[in-house]
C-alpha cells in the first residue's frame, strides 16, 4: 500500500484505502461485511461472557443490566477513534502479554516440574516485574520524561536483552523458571531426607 498511499495511522484506515483502491465502493462494502461478520460473533461471545461473570461476582444485578452496560460502553469508546484506542491499550497489552504467554508456557511445561505451585509463583513474579517495565516503555513518549519512568526504562535498555523488541520479559521469565525449579527440587530433597530420617 505504501506505493499508493502515505503511512496510515492504523490498520483500519490502510484496509479501507486498499479495498477502495482495488475494488472501489464495492470493496468498501465487502470490507464492511467482512468486519461485521468477523467481529459480531466475537462481540456477542465477549458480551455474554462478561455479563455471566459479573452476575456471578455481583449477583445483586441481573444479567440484562450487565449486558446493557457492556453494550453501551463500547459505543462511547468507539467515538474516541481507533488510533486513540490503540494508543491507550498498547501499554496495557504490553503488560498483559508476557504474563499470559508465560502462564500458557508453564501450563504446557507443567508435567516437567510436577505442576509445582512454587514454580508458577516464582516464574510469574519475575515475569511481572519485566511486564511492568514493558508496560511503562509502551506509555506515550511524553510520559517518558518523568524521572522515575525514564530511570527504569534506561536501566532495562542497558540490562534486559530483547527489551527494544518489546520482549524484555524473556530473560527474567527464564531466570524465574530456573530459580523456581531449583527451589522446588531443594524442598523435595529436604522433605525426602526428613521423611527418611523419621522412618
């Protein structure tokens, strides 16, 4: 698309420009239908899951109340514009992604360390620290001038590999996993020795 158009603020604008360029108004209609069909089922699923969860957490209100709230709020947020929504959500996503990824990886590797709760806790704690730093790094550039934030980001740039790629959490996560496994092995060996001496 860069051969025809300037760099767009977000992917939505780029898709609209490309579909209009190749297929005209018909392309815009096709794009609109694709977006509606692709997003509708996801939206319905998220709205119902949100409402069901909040009915369980706060049973004083009924399902329809939460469904109404979760239907109206996106209409308000949509008026902010996609570019602003992305700008506001990136720091949150950069904080959440490392935690989500490491929990998925731990669940897959869980049989190797016998589903140890301690390994989960230590690995997640190390990942949490790095995730916070990644989230701070993704804040708008104007906030990077705050001394506290700039010191943390500069420290991470110097000492965390892959930080410039938004993956500064990898080394702390691996380190946390190794420490968690060593702690679990130490505890297991200690318990075995204690039980053998008692018997």
